[in-house]
């Protein structure tokens, strides 16, 4: 079970909103406070954090007070990050985000990234937004980060669009005429997030508030663990009452080799009192037509049923245990990231010889001891 986060962005995203959401979700504020000194900005930046309301939402508003600093171009920002005392992944993500911003602005202005005048993106606040965000994300020890569709307001900045191009970001039309997604916010998501909504067991939620006093002007960050997600499958079925039994096993093997998730045969009593078999093939939706055609070609049926269904799958992994007579692989079933059952591999147990039932029992007991199961 992975630790994950989801950025819910109905009102867009900016650097300061991201910082607020992370702090409200439990990230260590001391890491943000260390950013100016780590980046060599000294007294140029003062960070203010305060709890505010936006309509019915309460959250944290982060305000960066920046004094007059030297004009900075992309190489200056990259140098500050490269020379800063930061965790390596924070440095790497910050540099990637800066590179995205630089290339996007260069494409808009038709210049080389090193020559682009970054204007508001060249300030100390951009450095703190990026480095602070990635440092706080690192502290949350996340395995994966996801993001919702983004609102594409009228007149969305061309630099923001360039940053998001090719990332899989989903842009939904929005009638508002204000800037909802800033280039910095876009660069953060483009660097670390997948644009999809995961199934998750929610632990906590943080809200980062934007500068506008609009009700609901907030970015939500959901933090939790991945959860089993119902997947769509197709059940391909056929009734067989005139097929030789010795041909059924090879048919099942051929279907599995062709990509079926599972194949079963169940005895039934068919019309006119004749015994028969129901062939059931579990398939991914993309494979269903191909496997259905294979059933038509390799069996005596004149038709197949295609039934769409949802499948909820438990987590699974393989554990190897050492027995006096040799090694055995054991399948471990997991729910919510915790082991709940074990099943020794039949072929491994049989290969070791001796009393098969005893070998299976010993392997299961060894696995349960290692996993702390009773």
C-alpha cells in the first residue's frame, strides 16, 4: 500500500497556495522557514503564515514578502538551487521545474532559455515557491502524487500552457477571466504529478488559500494511502454440450496463453437433459473481442456472451521461505497493505518431494511466522 497525495484544483493552483496546502496537511513549517537561507536569499525574503477563511473553507495562507533583489535570469535561479544545501531529490525536482519554466517562456518569446527575461518568475518568491514545495513534499514521504483536471480560464497565460503541454494535464473550460493556474503552479504539477484521480484511503486534508478573497479560492491536498480500485473486466461465456472433454483443457490453456486473466469450466445440465460445460473467460476489456473470437474458433459453440463486470483485486506479493529441504515461494494476500493469508506455490512444494501436504503446511507456517500472522 503506497502513501499518496492528490491535488484537487477547482480554483487552480499557484506556488503560495501549494505551500499553504502542504502546511495545512501536516508538513513541517520549519523546512519552509529554512528555504531563504538555504538559497542564499538571506533577508530578501520574509515568510508569513496565517490561517484565514475563504467562504466556508478555512486553510493556511502563505505570503512571501520579498525585498528588492538583483534581476535574475534562468541561469541565476539554477545556480542558486545547485549551490543550496538541499536534499538531492528536492534539488533535482526544483531544477526540472525551473527548466520547464525557462523552456516555456523561451518558446513564448522566441529566445534561448538563458536569455529570457523572466519578469515576475525571476524573483526570489519563485525560488522559495518551488524549493519550499518540493522540500515539504519530500518530508511527507510520498510514493506518488496525483492531480485533478485544471480550470482553463479565459486568457490563460501562454507560458502556463507551454509548461503543461505534453504532461497529460486535463484542462477544463472555466468562464472566469482571472489567472487560476500560474506558471509556477503548473510547473510544480508538471514535475511531480500524474493527472488522474486515485482510489485512496484518506488520512488528512489540507487547504492552501489564494490571494483573492473569492469564496472557495483554495487548493486542496488529500493525503492518504492507495486503496484497491475496482477494475472493469469482461466475462466471455459459452455453453458447450457437444465438445469432447479431452479438448477442453487445451482450450483453457490456449486462452490463458492468449492473455485471459482466468478461465474456468463448470458442469451444468442443459436442454433435453444433456450434461454440458459453461466456459467462462475473464478478460481485460481491450482483449475481450479477440478472446471471444478464439472461443468461437477453437470450440463448438455458435455464440459467446460478453458481460461487463467490475473486479476488486486484493494486493499480492511473493515471499520466499527457507525449509530444511529447500526454498518455497509463498503468495501473500494483502488488504489495506497488511498480509491476511498465505498460499505456498504448489509446484515448489512438489519439487521438494516427500509428503506434499506436510511440505505445504511447513511452508505456510514459515511464511506466517515471518509475516507475524497467527
